[in-house]
């Protein structure tokens, strides 16, 4: 027989449910950004969108406590982009693709 011990007191890592989400991907006119309430609480959110060449094409600031926002991306050229979100001391980066309808 084999004796096994299951430990449940291991340190917890940050789970995806506490990470910002960006969708739909690909997107054509609107990009929705969801920020979990524990992250946005007292923190302002600073976002920057970069094109595939690393040039910043948009800068967005959200008030503390904002958990959901829609970004109009219809004026962006088709292609791949990076959205960087500074929330408190943490920085999160997500990729998205802008396409035509």
C-alpha cells in the first residue's frame, strides 16, 4: 500500500479571476476591459495601447473603483496591439487584434 499526504496549506498564487480581462479578441469597434473589484478598489487605472511597432497610440485613465469600461477602437488601424494596465503597483499586459467587420 502507498501512504499519501495531501497538503492544502500551500501558498496560493494569483488566480486568473483576479486578473484584468480584455475582450472580445479579435475586436472591431469596441474593446471591453474588466478589472476585478479587489484590484480597482482605491487604485486609479492607467492604460496605454501600443501598436505592433511599440508606438503608444492611446492613453486612458480610469477613476479608482472602475471595474468595467468599453474602449472605442474603431479608429485604430487593423493589426495586433498591446494594452498595458497600471493598477496600483501592478502592471498587467494583454494582447488584442483589431480587425474589420
